[in-house]
C-alpha cells in the first residue's frame, strides 16, 4: 500500500509541525519553500495554552524551554527609562504579555526542521507554480523548477501575503483587514555597560502614534520593534534602504533609546517591515487544497496568537487527515474544529492596536497612568484585557489512538 502524499508549501512553523504529525500517522510529506534556505531570523514568539500542550505531545516542550530568550517580564518605561508599570512573567501558560515559553522564531523553526528533515522531503528555492485538480484523482502540482507531483492533499502554510493563495483567492473568499499600524523588526547589539539591557521586555510610547520596544534574546542582542500609526507603507518599500529611511524619519527625536537604535540602523541586515493586518477566508479548503496558519486566518501580532494558532491548526489538520479516508471529510472537520478558536483569536482588545499608539502627550500620559495603576493591582483586569490571548479556550482533540497503518492507503476519488 502507498502512503498518502501531502505537499506542504511553507517551511516556517505551521508547515513543519504539520509534517511532523503526518509522518507519524504514516503519510509521505513534501515541503517546498520559496527561500533558498531555512529562514532562521525573526523576533520573539510565544507559545501558550493549547499550543503548549501540542508541544508536550511532540516531546518538544523542554527543548523549547531550553532555547528560551530569558525574558522575565514586561516593563513599560518613560523617556528616561524609568518603569511606569511592570508585569512579571507568571507561572500560568496564558497570562500576561510575557509567556512562560518565549523563543526566537528562527530557533524554533530550526528545531522543527531538525526533527523532521530525515523523514520529510524538503525542497528549498522552489514554490508552487500551478495546481490542477482533476475530478477523478489526485491533485497535480507543478513547481517553479518544472517538477510535477501528484498529491492527495496540498496545504498552503504560507504567510499573510501568501502568493499561492493569492492566485487562488476566489476559491477561498479571502478578505484582508488592515489595522493602521506598521512595524519594523530587527536586532541591535546588546550594550553590556547598560544595566537596562537585561532580561525585561521594555516598551516605550512616544507621541505621534509611535512605540519602541527592546526585548532580550539568548544570542547577545536586543530585538527591536519600531511601530507607528500609518497607512500601509511596506508594500511600496521594496528595498531595505528605503525601509530604513522611513524608520529614520518616523522616529527622529522620539526619545528614550531612539538615538541609539537609529544610529545602529546602517549596520542592520535583518530588518523586516510589515503593515499589520488580518486575513479572513470564507473557506479554508477548495477540493484537495487547504489553507493553514496565517494564509488562512492571520490574527496579526497584536493578537499574541500567531504561533499558537499555527501549532494547534497543524495538529488538528494532521489528526483529521489521519482519521478520515476521504480528504473532503477531513478538511471539513478541520475547519469545523478550528473556526471558533480562530474567530476568538481575531477579536482584538478594544481599541487595539491604536490604544497602544496614542498620538498626543495627553494620550501617552493617560496610557502610562493606566499601566502604573494596573501594575499596582487594582486594575489588573486592564492587563488581562490587553495581554491575555484566548490561548486556553480550546480543548485539543485526542488523536493518539491513531496508527500509521490506518492511513497507509491511497485515497480514491
């Protein structure tokens, strides 16, 4: 008997997680990635609630913990770096802005690749060019290098701006919502002499709808975000130099650590600029093609749920494919299980992300006062409203009874 074959487009977090589970259910997996090699850059990601349980079932929880950034909590600061509100990491798996499992995106991607590369056919530097779905057989996928593959299911585990999904947008009924904030992500050297370059995530608000954050990592650098209220700008800035120029102009004179950060920009080689947005799709599958992760439901970094949804979605999709002989039944059940969870994750806190980017001095002062009072205890509900994603509002299905032999058959029709 020939194992069912699943082609996965995207070697980030969702794709390799899906491949990990499918291999254990007896599937054959091919993962294609348009970049020439595994992308190991990126900022902190957190893993909470149901996604943390997925890690445990994969046997990776301790390894992710060992690769943690060391962040101990979140500190909101004024222009002199003085704390106006501190929110330490708590033992709970869903509380607060700093999760118990904080890891660099690239290091987590490396771990997933390490655990799957011996069992999965990874193909870097290629992407899906065309998908044909005959009525009576497998999907035929043509890659950009001319290779053709017959697949029982094709999964697009790509990003918010998924190119493959874009060519099939009418099939899924995709709607994009822009949130009016753009963010530049990059890293700068840690300053050993600066005691503040420690283990707290520091968050500073400036007038003009701007914020600056610095987060620790485990490789001797500080992870920077520069976010600002804006109409979409990233799509029109193809070069990194143009992106740096926008950040220089936007954050000139912003205060706190802005001079240090802007002075480091010429040497930055890991800048990523994006316009925050969300993706909603009317359907997550069309025939044998399914969406997973941000390509299906990007909730935006504001939600704090991106990685958690990717892990949980991959786990559920793999389990349903293993539990059903026919792909249409599996994909329908996958969407039925995940849709309510995604809908909750996409409901951002009231006023977000604008509330965290006040334009005026009065607005900045009011936000700092709110953080100061919340950190003191009486308004702890304010912290919960802003920083507690619905990561635990999902009960993971249990697929552990499934065995590889039950899926080792070629699907017909």
